[in-house]
């Protein structure tokens, strides 16, 4: 999952490395680490329980294992879907700017002026 996300980031950024992309990568990496730590801890707990003689513990263990497998699958599907949507969004933005460069410049100028006006009013 990590290598696919990195490949997507390098393709989408075309080498720009904007601050927003860097922040998103850092956030994603931190979330991935925390999630992997949680999964690892739960799997370690399951392995420590072992094959308990108590049928209730065995039932709970099987339920947790099933939930972990389902969670891993859901996470992978969600990440893939988010990457696909982000790529589609970036592609459509790229197409728009290439098809209408002057409109894109105009919108950027207006946004820049609005931000400049708002910032200057606060100081």
C-alpha cells in the first residue's frame, strides 16, 4: 500500500512537491504507522491467547480474527478508492488548466487578490 501511494504522489506532483502534498504525505504516513501498530498489537494479543481451552475465549478470538481480516480489507479498499478519486480529481484539474489556461490564470489571480486583501486587513 505504501509504495503505491508513493508512486501516485510522484506522478501527481510531477516533481513539484508542494507544501500541501508534503503535509498530506506526512499525515498519511503517520496514520499508516499508527494503524499498523494497532493491527500488530491486536495480532500479538491474539497469538498470546493461543488455543485456549475455554470455548468462550476461543469464540472471542475467532471473532477478533475475523474482524481484523475484515478491517484490513476495508482499509485497503478505502485507500485504493481514495487514491483513484484523488488521481481523477488531479487529472480533471490538469485537463481544465490545459484546455483553458487564461481562465485558470484569472481564477488564480482573483484568489490571490482576495487572500492578499484578507491578509492585509488583519495587519
